[in-house]
C-alpha cells in the first residue's frame, strides 16, 4: 500500500512537471474549464433553490382558488355564489378573497391591495409590504395618500410594515380593511374577487375541481398543484434559456478540451516511448495520464462548484439574477435558502469530470501499447 | 551473461517491404566485460541492441539471460527486467525536456516506488561522480551535449543495473568529450558492470577498455574478436 | 512536504473540504432560516396568497397563477400562462428611479 502511494506520488510529480511545461496553455484551459463549471453550477444551484423556495412557500396556499369567468374574462364573484360551493363534499373551508391592483404613478409600480380574512387593519389604516417601505420611505404611523381610480384621494395611516423575512411573498402588499377596500375601489357590495377553498384530503382536490366545474360552469378552479407546476416551469424555462446561451460556450470548450486532451503531439509520443524504454510499464503511463485528467478536471470542478455556491448563496447570484428571476420596479430583497440537489451535483460532476478524464486517456492507450524500441530508431 | 541463438528479426513481416534486419545471430555476451558491436549503418547493430535490451522481441530465435529464456516473456516482465537489470544510454540521449537534470535521472526509479529521498541521494551521488553536481537543477535543454550525455548516463545507472547498453555513445560528441566518455566507460567497467555498445568510432572500438568487438554486416556477424 | 504531488493533493483535499463545506454551510443556513420560513408560511396561509412577489411590474404578471386564460405567454403546455417579464431585456432607463418624473411612454405596468 505504501509502495502504491509512493508510486502514485511519483506519477503525479511527473504529470505536474509535464503540465508545467506548457504552463500558459494549461492554466488557460483550467481557467476556462473552471469558469464553465462555475456558470453551470451557478445556474443549476440557483434555479433549484428558487424552485424549492416557491414549492416550499406555496404549500401553505389554498388548495383551490375559484375564479368566475364572464365571456372568457376574469369577473367578480356575485352575491350568493359562495353558497353554491358549500354543498360540494370535501371542501373544508371557503373564504371569499378581496384583492386588486393599484398602479402608483409615483413609483411607477403596481401594488397589490388586499383584505385579510382575519386580523384586518382598522378602517383608515394599512399594513404595507417591505418593498413599499423602501420605495415610498414608509414607516409605522406615517400617512400616505393614494388617488383612487375614481379620482378621489384617500389617506391611510401605516399601522405596520410586514416583516422583511416574508418579503418574497409580501413585497408589494397593502393590507386594509374590507370597508376601506370597497370605498377605495368602489367595489360593489356583496361582490368578491375570487374564492379560496381548502380541501382536507389532497386526493380529493381533483374531484372537488370536477364537481365545481359541473355545478358552476362559469367557474374556473385553479389548483395549487397547477400553481406549483407553473412556478417550476417558469424557472425551468429561465434555466433553459441560460443553458441554451451557454451551450455554445460548452460546445466550444468541448472542442478545445478534446483537441488539447486527445491530440497527442509527436513530442508527447516520443516521451512515452522514452518512459517505456527506461522501464515504465504501459500501466504506469496510463495512470500518469489518468492523474493528469483527474487533476485538471477535479480542480476545475471543485473550484468552480465552491465559487458557484458562494456566488449564489452569499452574493445573491449577482451575475445571473436578472435573467433567472426577472426584474421589476418593486423587487423583493430576499436571501435564498440553500437547497442543493445531490443528484444535480452528481450529474454536474459526472458530465464535467469524466469526459475530460476520458478524453485524456483515449489516445494514450494507443500510444502506450506501441513498442518501446521506437526511441532507438530515428 | 546473455546468450543469443538463431536470432532473426523482420520488419514489416508479410508485406511487400518485408525486410530482415537480423539474419541468424548466435552470440554470447560475457559478464563483466565491455562488448562493442561494430558495423556500418544498416548492419543491424541497433536492432540487435534493442533485442538484447528487451525493447523488442526477435521474430525467431532465443534470448537467454543468465540461462533463463526471456524471449517469450510477456511485455510486463520484459519491462521489469529492463528496469531492474539494464541501463540505457541512447544516441540522442532521450532526456525529457522541461525537467531538471535531477528529475530526469530519477525517472526510471518512479515505477519501483523507492522512497524519494533514497532516489535523490543516489542521483546526487551519481551526478557528483560525473562532476555534474552544480547542474542538478538546470533544465536539460539548457545543458551542453556532453552534460546531457552525462545526465543520460546517470539516468541509466539510477536503478543500479548489471548491464549498461549504449547506442553510438560518441556519435554526438567531439574528440575531447568522447575521450571523457571513454574514461567514464572505464570506471563503469571497473565497477564490474557488463557493457554492450554499438559504435563505428575507432576511438571507441580500438580503445583498451573494449574487450570484445563484434563485427556486423547485413544482419550477420562476420568476425568475433 | 514540498513535493508537487503533495502540494497538489493538499490543494485537492482543501477543495474537497470546501466542497463538503458548501453542504454544511447550506444545512447551517437552512437551519438559520427556519424562523423566516415559518413566518412566510404563516403569512401565505393567513392571507391565502397564491404567488411569489417576483414579477411585480404589471398587474397581469403579479399573480402568474391567477392570470386570465388567454394571457400573453405560456411556458409549457401544462403550465398556466403568464407574461414572461423582463428576463432578457433590461428595464427602461429611469423606470427604477423612484419619482424620476413623467414617463414619455407608458411603462409595461401602466394601469389601464
């Protein structure tokens, strides 16, 4: 065992010395390789964490949201509509939601006005999301006026700001009482925006949706599973675009690496002949080349991955954020919780480390089984 | 020490350009002596050297090393024999560029897995013995021809071989350096090593150091002194 | 310990440690975020929220999952449609500056 280790150390010594001979070329290759791993790892780490975040946060959202459609457009829920739903078996609770959008000309951003079902603020008071706190400089007990769509100016007192930790879901919220909401938007009495249903048994959700469609043909049930799938698709799609942009770079690197690794120069062939002549076995030569491939590809993988991790989870993925998340006027500030998918990392490892190691070994096999007496001739 | 019987070696066998480089060689190489193969280029002396040195296998015939037949051994065993028993000094020196003199010298020791400090101490000793200690950390491509050859000699001796094989050792040296080489050869012989070399340089073959001269032509032996 | 092979192995070993350190760090950050997670979950449940506040630039993108049936973009046959937001094109200059004055053209999020 000790002998084996000593031999491997010699082989690594040699392979490092031969790499050092083409220093600029090999360092360049290593840098490009590392950068590639870094970019791929950044994208996959980031999108996976974001997908996970969406999935984890939205599990608490209602199982079914019922919208009413009129002529294919989203319309208000009229009085008496809710009662019809109550008869569907499996529905645990139903809550009529009141919410809408308000365009603030000052910040040129849309806010989401919403009436909480429980613990609503008192009349004339609002609770705002953290993005509003930033963009409008709001704090508790400040007053703020919004001009409603009917042209009237409404003044509210900020009762509280939602905690920063919830910003991912609450950045642009403005919570107010039902009375204030209806007055502000001239919302007709007894009408609601949509209805949130909770269903106790997850297996029942599909049935509830089917029964809803049958009982209320103008209802459009939106299932939580669909929502989660949509978010997964959004981030998949963004990841796909980035990867598609990278694919040209990956391909270019593939050609470069293949060229570098598999094209054995006459000089290298001669060296292998010398090594065999002075007593290296074919296996030693192959092991030496194996170490070359492993040293380069492992270094690139480890450095690239660790850099990507730090970039994504400690520097908020500043390089890819605009593409992967999108931009907005009221953008939530949030720290992504690191969720690392082991399978994804293993895949990345497999597809970055092994092809290179293999590309190094293929031509060596041919060269290493040639006769050592070639060095005596020519 | 080495017995060759009925050695024939063909290149491109079975093809139009088939060519027999060696055609029936019977030869005994005596232990602890210096033997030189002499002959014009194309006479087959280098080919014979590769067969004795286990770098290639004869097409026909047997090679015996200390009585044991080695011509039929698989590549792995030939490599081991080469590593442990033979040291090679090539005509072109065949040093690995980019490595220092010291690193080149210890290369044949790598597959043995000998501890590095042992190898380095041995290499140092050899370098100093050939008055090259001051060049140990120089890259080999910066060395002069004579220095390169001395590095190659050190490399041949690192595993302490019984047989030293040298192919045209003075072909790339001027008379002064060739003279120095003969001095080294003498000291190697003095250490009791068996030496086999090829040369057509009178300075070598007519020197007192060389005990046996084998003349070759067209792949055959013509005279045995 | 000055041999190149040893230095390379130490380097790779440190790299490997840093690699596993990433997972440890991730677990640590996750543990540290438990309270925040709980707060978010509670808010989503209490307000019956359905969407992330990521795409706030227009009223039809704020809740991708609650959009009309025929909206601007569909990512996937099985996904609900949404507007693709500004992934590939940067925001118009000045849009992100609060109170930068009158816009000469309507922003994507202009009210109807």
